[in-house]
C-alpha cells in the first residue's frame, strides 16, 4: 500500500542497553561499533571460537503518516545473514516519533564487519557496521622437569 509520506530514520544505533524514562526520553548506554574478543592461554585457537553477542538496537522513525513495517537485517562477513521479525508501527502526525528498541543475540563465528541494515519495507534506510576483532594472547607452556 502506498503511503502519503514515508518516515525518515532519525536514529539507528547499536548499544548495550536503552533506558526509556516515564516521560518517553531515551538514554543510550554504551554505544558500540566494535567488539573485541580476546582469548588467552597456552592453547589459544587460531580462529575465533563461535559464540553469541547480545546487544540492543534502537531505530527511531519520524516525519511520516500511516502504517509501516521495519526490520533489521544483519549481513555477516561470510555472506550469510540474519533478519529480525517484522516490526510494525503507526505514525499519525509528522512530529510524532516512534522508537523501536530491539534486543538481539547475534551469532559470532568469525572476525570482520557485521553490517546492520535498517529497512522500511524492503528498502534499506541506513546501515551501521559492527567490527568484530579477535585478539589472541598465546602464553608459554609451563616448563616441566
């Protein structure tokens, strides 16, 4: 369905947590653009050990009229992707803001850039990178004897 005025994406951010106060104001806690995974020991794996990373995504839409559907697609460095469920919302005036706070757990299987695509319908409105870095700290084996 064609909308009279498609909204604009005001904020697209990755963070640890979003606090929403009673008056509707938001506080973003620990805005992130990189994740450093450190492995330390005598037998540290060459490749990043598979794991999961929890984070919070904030999308803030405004300046639109009508019903819309947003979603988040994460493009992994290995060309696979993850897509959030569809997030419907409604804007009834141009000055109204709709905030979508989404908690995700992202599988991390390799280092590289994970692109977070913010979609309205099927159209990408913005992209945010999350760089995953794997740091190895190989410790010497203890001496025997």
